[in-house]
C-alpha cells in the first residue's frame, strides 16, 4: 500500500515553501515522490533480511551561484532520513505500538527547546 498521492512537504524559514510531491516511481518495497523541478524528493522504502529496515528520506537541492564566478550556477544538495532498524516481525519482536513509542521519544528529544539538539548536532556537537 502506498502513501497518498501527492505528498507535500513544508519547509520553514529560510526556505519558506510548501512543495507538492506527486508519485514518480513505484518499485518493489520502494516508492518515490518528487517535485516537477527535480529539486525535492521523498522516498519510502523497506528492506527485509535478518533485520527489517524502514526508511523515510527527504532530498533537497537548490541552484547556487558559484563563489568564484557568479555567472555560473551549481546544484547544492542534502538529504535527511529516518531509519527504523527492527527485528523481523515473525520473531515475536516489538509491537507497532512499541516501535511508535520509541520514535515518539526520539522525536520529542529532537524537537525539544526549538530543535536545540538537532541544531547542536548540525553544528558538530555530540
């Protein structure tokens, strides 16, 4: 089962944009949603083996003037993703409720005090 089509992402300042991401690709255990300009992509995927890995990834890119020659532009990009590394469901591992509780705890730590933990992480602190 796929997510709703289209998906959308809302970037706060300094990007300040909401981008519609229609479904662009459906494969085995993976679906991609992307913007028409190719600068934004959301990917949901699943890998099954000794562990089950579930991934949600957002790729962002922008065109920037070259610092040495402002008449030239290049693409600068980054990605941010969340990975769940789980025991296989058939082993009697964790319930969906437990998995969601662990995610909620991490999300709470990341967003507490106006994203201070992530801001420090991006600044190189650990």
